[in-house]
C-alpha cells in the first residue's frame, strides 16, 4: 500500500467525504485513518495519482510518505 499524509484530515465527516469519493473512483482498495491523518491506497501509480487528484478536488493537500 502507498500511504498519503493528509494533514487537514480532522473529523469523521472528512473521513466519510473522502471514502465516498474514493468509492466512486478506480481506487478499489483504500483505507482512511483519522488517527494517523493518512489515506492508504493500493500500490500502483494510477491509484496514487487518482487518490491525490480526488483529495485535491475535496480541498485536502496530500503527500506520499511511504
């Protein structure tokens, strides 16, 4: 899995918004962690790029940390 840091992730509503958007995308395997302020996606460039584009559209900055 590739892990994206999402510093602005701050509440359950944020998690729900991100999960809903990712569910409707090509990213089929993901995990959103409010505690760690991260979004993990499957280990491919397409999923990472798609997830980061979706996060940006939702107003969240993200950076790959692993």
